C-alpha cells in the first residue's frame, strides 16, 4: 500500500481512445483512487458541472478532438479551481514543444507502465492539500 493511499481522492481521466481510457481507469482504481472517466472534452466538462464533490486531479490526453488537453484543463479549472491537472501523450521528444503545449503542468509521456502512472499521480497529489 502506498504511504499516502487513502479513500477520497477522485480523479477524472479523459482520453478519446477507449482502450487507453479503460486501462488508465483500471490502473488508478486498483491503486485505490475513485475514478471518473470521459471519452471527450465535452463529456469531461459535463461531469465537472454535475459533480459537486472535489475532483483532485484531471488526467487528460493532450491531443483530442474539439478541445485539446490544455484547453480542457483551462475550462475545467474554471468550474473546479481546486483541481490539479496532469497531461499524458505520446509527444515528440522536443522539450520546447512539450512545454509550449502543457504550459508547465505535470506531464506523463506515453507509453508508460502502471507503476509509473501511479507514482506520477502521487507526486502531483503530494504537492496539494488532501
């Protein structure tokens, strides 16, 4: 069990690839998180508007149709300003491109293994009050 693990951390995972969405959701649920999932930025915003409880983390794919991850994060945090954001994507190795896209927010390059995903999520959550 992770030393910070306890109930109450809700994560919203957003990815337009159904297989990735299912895998990431399962990994995080198995690590003890409460996970909401959305297959589009529109669905994520609907969940954000309807979900009254605190969502600790928005974990979303960078490249999605309609709204990309950073644009979704901007709109989502207007609804839930307490929510931290973390992006995931298979992006080019160029740090300049990644930094411009994610604007200093946490990032996890794809592909990743379950342990790396959970560790990165805990790193992001550790910087914020429970």
